């Protein structure tokens, strides 16, 4: 504590003010009490309130919030906003955290000396203090640094409940949940950004040790939360139709030949599906999609056989590609007739082990764009905890009624999809984000990375559509009846955050493929990507925020390492930190 300085606190606050991206990135690592000085605690509390209310975090809004609370510390606020932002904020945050833990430890040891607590209580309190910043207010529910506060209410709540099963990695739960949500919507809705339209089709693969993943348990509860009793009710309805058909068929067969000419032969019903079977031939899937034109979702407890089938049958691969893009599909049958699918949409979620994925993957699968269509969740043994038997109290009913609301709102057998668009603000934000990212992708990535990146960007619109529909249904807001088909900005921001999560997972898989000679080209190291990006710019520089948000594999910690090694230098211009080559 002897080297503690108010300037460190002021510098951290100055860095976060007027830099919304920085605040979004680091706010879960700080609490008001992380700061020693009371005035700085009040300033940071005001910033948290502004962030929660989705308001700008700048001096004027902070001052207004402090005035609301009756806190008069204008001199301290001026001292903060005139302080120099730091280029090494992570190091400063670490110092503040350690100093905070020292203060808390001193406080409880004082309580022990004064006889206010026992030795046992001291040990418990010290243990909690040591872990004070390991999990910040349950925002990071696993060793993946995923901030659930950035997710919409429905998605946040259902993931939090499903996490209670056995603390599965959050990216794994996201894979299963988002795929299920997309499957329930199916071809009943699509979204446009003004240039192209996409359906909410999500393909996801969970790479994980088979037994540890306990995916069957997670999938079972995800189905309960998203689909409730919808599929079971459809099967009950089908059994009733089948019994009626059998009676009518029997009556028809008992007719004379002459009477049969005047009657229409009863047609055998087919079950309506939201959840499709995971076995059968490609032709069987075609028939199921023909009978269920709005599609749904299929789950693979073990995906190796499906990937082998896809890679060994070109026509089946073509079918699957059509189901991803929602293109009209036509197939002439060998025995005569044709199958025409208007919107052949099918979401899928599967589990595979790392070794089986490597066994089945073809070298062309990434660069061709097929495997790049999948969202990966890549998990190792250390990402899991020992399996536990424990009672579960997930209130699936509150989520299941959301799915029922959506099916009623969009209509189970709707003939044409409901077309959603983006608000002007959301469309401009998405456009700027995509164009900036595309520029970086072009200059920094190999062919296989580029293919993967562009495929992943299509998911942003899908995520926004899915989250918006479910979130509105969570509030029992019939957006079709009210005509609220424009998706607001906050859902695009959430979707971009989800994109970043899965891009990180995708990086791990690409690295795995490279290590096992499954790529055509060697991936450039991160410093080379940064160098290429800087050289491609007009001013031969890139903002630190842009660098860490758009370049594959680059984060603030890695960038600080490059700077410390004098590979790059950082310079502040007009309060923005820019990265230059040394």
C-alpha cells in the first residue's frame, strides 16, 4: 500500500470515460470498492448506472448522475477527466484489485484482534477475499470470460439456469440454446439488412470429451426450456390423425370397385416435426422436410457418422448446404416424381470428440466453406468440473411458454416467412462494423481464415433476429400483431458480442486443424497479422480498440506483450491510443 497512488485510480477512470468499448471490456473487473478514494467510488458507481441504462459514459452524464444522488465532488471529477489515460490499463486494474484485497484482509485481521470474529471466521473471510475477482458477481460462470450482462434477458436467464446442471462451459450452453431457439423459429421468420436476407439457421458442433460433456443432460433440459411440450403435443395429435386414417382406410377398402371410383382414397398423415430424427437416409430427411416445410432442429449425440455421411455423398452435401442458406431445393426421384423444398431449413447441434473430428475432417472442408458454416464450441477436460448428482430446480415452464407464444405468434404452419429488418440506427451500426471487420479480414487473414470469418459474420443477423423474437415473447409482446418488425440496436450489439465469442472458439479449432495438417496454408502469427493491418492503412497506424476487436487472436494482454518487446509502439493522439510499427 505504500506505493498506492490516487493517480492510478484517476488514470483508470479517465481511460474508461468517453471510451465505451473499454468500459464494456473491463467493467466486470472493477467494483466501486476497488477504488480506495470515496469520490472515485462515487464516480465509478455513476458510470455503472449509466452503462446499465445504456447511456453515454462521459463527464456530463456522470455529473448529472452524481447530482441525482446529491453527491458534490466536481473537483474530483475534473481531476479525473483531465488525467492522462493509461495504455496499460490491465496492469493498473490488477494493482487496484490487489490493493483492495490488502485493505479487506487488514480489515478482517483487525476484527480478529478486537475479538469481533473467530479464527475460523477469519480463515473463511480471507479465502473469500482471495477469490474476490475470480468470478465477478456471477457474470463469468465458467473459466470462459463471458459476460452474461451483455446478453438479453431471456438468453441470460435460460443460460444461468442451464449452467446450474453441472456448470458446463458457457460457450457450450450457448451452442445448444441458440441452435434450439433458431430451430423453433425455423422458416417462420427471416431478417434482412437491406442487402440480403437470412433465415435463423444455426449449425453448431461441440468438441469435447464425450463422457465429461454430459451433453445429453444439457440437451434434454434445453429442449424442455425451448420446446416445452410442443413436440409431444404434435405427436399426440398425429396419433389421433393416424387412428382416424386407419378407420377411414378400412372403410375405403371395404367399398366395392364402383364405389371406390367415386371416393377419394384417404391419405396417410405424417407427423409434424419441430425436432427431427437424427438417423435415416438423406432421402428420408428430404421427405421429412417436404412434410414439414418450416423445418426445425436435429440433435446428434455423436456427430461423427453424420459428418462421414456428408463427406461421402456429394448430393447430400448439396442438400445440407441448401438447408443452411434456405435456397429452393429440387430433386428428381429415381422412381418418378420430384421433391421441391421451398425453404429447406434445418438447424443442427452435435457433439464430437477432438480425435473423431480430426479423423473425419477433409482438408478442403474449411476453405470450401462447408465446415466454416458451423459454430464451434471447443472444450478440453480442464474446462469441466467433476460430475455431480444434485437436485435441479430449473423452472422450465417460464421458458417453455415463450416457445408456445412464438409458435402461436408466427403460426405453426405459416406459408410465407415473416420478414424482419433493422432500425436505421441498428443498420448503420451493423454496416460500419461489418465494413471495418471486412477490411481487417482482407489484409490479415489466409484464405481459410477469410472463409471462416465471413461465414461467421452471417450469424450476427441470425443472432439478432433470434434474440429479439424470444426476448419480445418473454415479455408477451406480439410483435407481429403490433408490426414491430424492426430490430433495435441493442440486439445487434449483443449479436456482435456472440460473434466474438464463437470467433474465439473458431480460432482454437483452426489452430487444432493446422497442428494436425488439416489446412492448406499455415496461419500467420498474430504479430504478423497486426503488422499487415498497420501497413495496409493510409496513416500506417491502427487504434488499439480496433486492433483488439478485429484481428484474430489479438487481445489487450497480447498487444501489451508486443509493445513491451518493442515489436510495436503505442502513441496517444487526440485521446485515442494508436499502434505503430517500431
